């Protein structure tokens, strides 16, 4: 029996235009730039916009075009951020900081810089070992949270000393959330 060798077939074939048989339309897939929270569903022949918080999906919508899906994702991010802030009922941690006896701005700023450096260090550890990785019996999540708490304590002391206005901090936080919403 004479066997023919099969010619190898390309397994990475990319279709530039996918026809939708059911709808009689063509979907342009030439824009291959990945967008976080947006993907194409070949089964439904639509673009999908979605948001996950942890393992929970908090937003999902199908759209006809990729640009519609991107816009739906951006709007949902803004709405989701507002809802999470409005339904929180205030800060997630209770402030119980009392200003120490000294009122030396330079000393407080030095402590703030030290704590910020420790947060950066813990960020690197969490990236390397994960949130659940343990060191000396504490998870990365716990250690990162404690370091952020130490830094926030120094920020709170700056507010109590009058060196920084709480309104300026809140404005900066809001600007950062809005900027991240546009970027992601």
C-alpha cells in the first residue's frame, strides 16, 4: 500500500474578515490590538465587553463592533467605580490615628518616604511570590496591607499636622481613578 505523506498545514491561519452566515454580514477582525475587557466571540459573532472584580464578573455585554464594546467597557468602568464608592458606606478602614507629641514636618516626611519605599519593596515581593506566598508565617497579602497601612498612617499624620489637606488627597484619588479608567 502506497502511503502519501501529508503536506503540513498552517495552524496559525488568521481570518481577516469573518462572515456571519446567520446575519449575512461580515465582521472586520483586522484590528488585532488587544484591549483589556474586550474580546471577540466567534460563537455569537459579536464583540464582548466585560469587567471582573476578583473572580466575580460584574459586567457583561455583547456589541456589534469592537468600538462599541470598548465604549461599553469604559462606561461600565466609570459606573462600577461610582457604585463601589457610593455603596461602601465610608472608608474601608477606621482611622484611629493620634498625632504623636512631636510636630516636626521634616521628620514626618522622612517617615513617609521610608514607608513608601517599604510598600514598593513589598509590591516586588508580591509580584515575585504572589499574594498567598508566606514568609515568616505571614502571607504577601497581609504584609502588603500592613505596609500600606503604615504609609497611610504617615499620610494621616501629615493631614493632622496641616501639611496636607484631606480634600487635596481625595481630589488626587479621584483623578487617578478616572485616569486609570481611561487607560484600561
